[in-house]
C-alpha cells in the first residue's frame, strides 16, 4: 500500500492534517486558513508591501548594506522594495566587515520570513573567527635588476594568492598589492597574479586589503638588494623613491600637481625630527656592546592611492530648526559621523544668521543608514567614505543656503536687525520652502582619485635568547592635507599603525591540514596590547596646504598609515641580522651565515627566535670553550 505524505499542524490547539498531494503548491497560508479551516478572521493586508506585513526589516552589521539588501531579496525571491536593511554602526575589531556578515543576515531574514516572527542571530567569537577568513597568504617569485648604487631598473613579479574555497573579494586584491608596490620607482614593472582555490576558509577584505602585503613585498625586495650590495638599506630606499616624473608614469592622474608630491619633504623632515641618523649610530654602539640584546632602526615610506566614488546624501531642516543628515556611509569608528556633522554645521553656517558653527552642531543628528530611504550607497571602504559623504552633505547644504538667503534678505529689510536661525527656518516653513535637499555626489576625472603620503621610523630591541621584540620608539609624519578633524585623523593614524603592527609582528592565522582554523580565539590569536605598542609614539600631521581638487583640501587617514607599520618589521629584521652577524663570529669553521634572509610575516616571538638561532647559546659556549683552549 502506497504511503501518504501529510503535513500535520495545530491551530489554537486543534489538529489539522493536510495531504500534500491534494493541494496546489502555490497555496498561501492565508488562503488555506480562510478556505480550509474555520478561522475566517485572518485578513489579507494590502498585497503590495505598503502595510509592512510582507516586508523584511533587517538590522545588520555590515559595511555594504546595499549588498546585504540585494542578497536577501534574491534569497527570498521578492522584489528589492520588500526588503529594508538598517545599519546604525559596525563594530571595529576582528576581521572583515564587508561580505562575511551577509550569509548570517540572509539566514536571519529567511528564518523571519518563513516563521513570520522576529528572528535574531549572532555568532560567538569562536564561530566569528573561524568564518572570517582573515588576510590572504601569498607565494611570491620575482626577478629584479639593479645598478651598483642600488637603483632598481626592473622588477618582474609573479604572485600566487590563496583565496580559499570561494573567491569572495580575492580578485580585487591585485590592485591593492600593485598600488602599494608602486611607492618605489622600479623602472620597468611586470606584475602577474593568479588567484588560487584551496580547501581553506575563504579569505576576505580586511583594512587595507592587498596594500599591506604589497608593502611587505616591496620592502623585502629592497632589503634583498641592499644585502646583496652590502649597502645601507636606508640609502637604497632613498635612491628608489619616485621623482615627480616617475610618479606620474606609475600613478597617472592620481599623481596630481607637482606641489602635491610631499613624500621627499616628509622623508627628510622625519629624519631631522626623529634624529634618525644620530640614533642609527647609537644603535650600532648598542649592538657592539650587548651580546644578548640587539637593536634595529628603519625608516619606511608609504604611498597609498585612493579613489572617490558616487555617494548619496540628504539634509533636512525641521520646523524647530533641528537638522537631520542622511548618508549611506557606515560609522565603523573612523569618525565619519563627526566629520559629516562638522561639514553640515560649517556649510549651513555660511548663511550667517546669528548661529555659530558650534551652535548649529548641537542641532544636527546623523540618521542611521536605511537602504530604502537612500539608494546607491555603495560600500564604506577605501578610506574615502568620510570625504565623499562630507562632499555630498556640503552640496545639500549649499542648496539649502541658496533657498534661505532670499528669505534672510527679506527679513533683514523688514526688521532692520539680525535674523536668528530659528526665525529664519520658521519663515521658510511659512512660505512652504522645500527644506530637504538630496544629491548624489559624482566625482569627475580631476577629483576621482589622489595619493596619500607618509613616512615612519621605528626602533626595536630583540631579545636574542627568547625572540621577544620590543618597539622602543616610532615617529610618523603623515600628510592629511588640511585635516577635517585633526583629533579624529590623529586617532586614525595611531590606530591604523597599531593594527598594522599586529599584522606584521603578532597576528598568526593558523590552519590544520583539513583547512580548519586553529587560532580561533584571543587565547591563540594575539592582537596588539598596551605592552606591544611603541614605548614612545610620536605622530605629526602635515598640513600640506591647499588642494583645489580635494574636499576642503583634506586627505584620507583610515588605511594608508597602516602600511607604515612595515617600519617595525624592517627594524626587527635589522636587529635579527645583527644577531646573525654575531653568531658568525663564534663559528670556528667559518660557517656561512645567510644575511640575505627574508623575515616572515608575522614575525612572532618563535619566528624571531628561530632566525636569531635556536642554538645560539650552544654556539656561544662552544666558542667560549675554544677561546680558553687557545690561551
């Protein structure tokens, strides 16, 4: 006898049994309730999504709410206007915030849609770290040509990029790697990247994706050339810095005008401010007189190209004079909302109606991102979202000022005295003036991109016996143009550098042979702490003057300073090199010590210990015994 497939469920305690073969698959639950059960009180809503009964509302933590919105609509098979994604802010630490939250959001939306009730999903720290994926491991093969003075003439680079089980954003990594590499004048540059699929967790975009890896590649090549020629690596770096002509050749229109190329100025200024050359001699003296502790000092440049994108914005002035600002940029701790509020207060303050910028600032509220309220939001990333959002808000405010100026003029003529902000807005409402302005900022060829410059010098001390690395001092000079908010930008520079320090020296993302993450908690995955940041940390923001194609002459500060943490890694390599030189003097058989080594990233304590020499004490004791025998 053929069995039946039935759906059994209860409504208000009453049992219902439904043979699936007897019902049309397109039957909705509301049709079944009204036509097949006694429960006739169930009513159909508007059937169009207007009442909200069939709209999925999602609060999500992502830098790309628009992508979340689109994915959920596809998963549920509904029009995009039946999905609404709200993002207030995104947390700062641990991993990428662009794509990895989308599967969780889609699962949450699907559950809510099927169960017709609110659903909340969050993942614990271990699950989050397992699924995040982290940065991309790489294998680099290169050929480099150079002159006897260290000037590089050609670089041919082949790179294998581990993407993991799916591509995620891996195809975009090449541009970041190439951009960071082009901080030096390589003469002729050939660049080939292959994205590799493996049995590991998919890698993703993390702050300055590709750029930090490109920085390491560039510095490793420079270090290798210096070792081969037995020249000071700082001189090799200097001789390979761009001239303005070579900068234009490599970066095209992003190079801007000649006065905007501030790297040579910063390079020399940092050497003077940090007493780099004097301290280099002190480091040499320290290494000569200390056997088990070695120091290194390194100066590294950063050249970081950014691009501007279309960005929406809306500014509305309410009847009581308060101001609502809407942007699609997501606050992720970069001070976006602070800068946007400042821009709105500054721009509206140009109307000069008795309210200072500080007073207007108190009236402004930035509204959380809403994918139905404002479309074409794109992604918060690339370090330029603050500028783009500020420019969109400035355009909106200029439109409001243009509408309000005739009203102000009339009021001044009628009263003969000053006009307050509240009176001005009240009069605008009485005259039915549209007090909301929306725009989509579109950068043109002259404002679509530019280059950020910075230089850092770091001094470290390595314990030869344990491999512990202590960052004694770091000096940074970073060109922020005319900073929109120096306090915010200073925090961004310091924070980016410390995050980069974690990448270069601490944060090891280990997997087993099955591709499963081993470092799945803060017990095994080490991030920078108060005892790993530089003991002395000096940061100077360079005000490089007027930049006519920038937003109020400002420049980005979110990701570029992260690349400067390579100075710590290079200084650690210099200290390890001194330890290797010392070991070579203890080898009675004149054993060859490789001084052209590449120090891996991250240069954790075990790695540094290994490169200093696991048997360094034994070699020292053997040498000491031999010395006594020779007496």
